[in-house]
C-alpha cells in the first residue's frame, strides 16, 4: 500500500505594542505510516512558539545519498506541546510563505530519547525502536518516500532551550513513487547538530539545486522527456518528475549510458536533484 506523508505550513506573526518580542507560530500537519515492523507514524500538528530568532551554529551534512536530495538553506530546532522537531528546509525565514521542508526528525515525546543508537523502522539488531520519525520531503508538500530501516544515533541530547542535539542517521528509504516491483530503495545518511530553540539560515547560503542541472537537462533529456511543471513538452519518453533515483541504473560516471550519453559523477548527482525536486 502506498502511504503519503503530508505537510502543510500555515504561518502567523503577531506583534505586541512594545515591539520587544514577536510571537511566531508555525503549524505543520503530518500523516504517514511507518515501515519495518508495521504500525503508523503519529499524525501531529507541531506548533512552534518563540521569542526573537536565535542564530545558532546548527548544521546538517548529508554524507551519503544515492537518491538525490536538495540542499537545505535553513535549519530549525523547535519544541512545542507536540514534541521536538529538527528541520532542514529551503527557506529564508520561519515565516517564509514558500517554506519547503527537505528533511526533518520528529520526536513526539522528547523525554523518551537519550544518547545512544535507535533503530528506524522498528526494533532490530538489539537497538530499540526510535520513538519518532525521520521524514524526507525534499521540498515537496507531501512525500511517498518512506523510512523503512536504518539507525539514528544521538551523541548529545537535550530538549530544553539552549541544549545541544547532535548525532547522525543512516536511513533506508523506500520510494513509493516507483511503479516497479520491487520499488526503488535508497540510503540517505547525514550528520546533524542543533541547539534546541534556535533557527536561522545556513551561511554561506547553499544552492538547493546545482545551477548547471537545468542546462544538463535541456541538453540531454528535454528532447524526449517532460519534467513536471519545469518542462511540460513531452516526446517519446516518460515524465522524469521524482525519478532521479533511477539514474543510478541508467548512467555510470564517465561511461556511455542511456542513449549513449556520457555524464560525469557530479552531473549525474545534479540531475538527480533536479528531477527529484520537480
């Protein structure tokens, strides 16, 4: 069964007469099912309330990705009555109306986590099941990418404002968009470090999609394929929207691949991201 994780983000700001503080509210709605041993990820509305923004040295570094994830430009570690959320997004601020989540780590009960390793997708290999969810939206309002296995490790963990939450994850992700049997499976790994209660842009600002990816698509793909709303004219080939992971089987770096096209490793990676964000 295909399960879609959904996210919506209505945003509000209210300012008082003294203008000494701002009330920031960010509501995000999720619905999704977990993989592995079954069960469902809890649906939640995560409301964030904060005073003036706190810039901290938050970081999320993708260390392995054979799917094609966009680069985040904004990081936030927010706690509310719905739990702790570590979010990497494409945005300029928490009130950006085009706020697009790339990946997020949700912990509904922050007190249930401590330092150590947890299993994603159910308890396996002697590691307890992670009492939360790792989501991959990759800039889309909803996602068919399901985290079905892997591990998440916390080397430091504090859910109170100003405390550090850091560690790493290696997630096995099943692509529900894939019509093939079996569906495509990918590994996405990252190191992360957040300060609870802080949010701000990544500096210097990265580019979500490599700038040369569009010209690569135009030169090598556009004559046969459409790409979502970016390129709607379609030739003999299928629409390539959300199909970046399939480039793994079509191209090898430096060798003639699909239709005799030769691409470098960086070019394949750039095209993956472009296809997956459209």
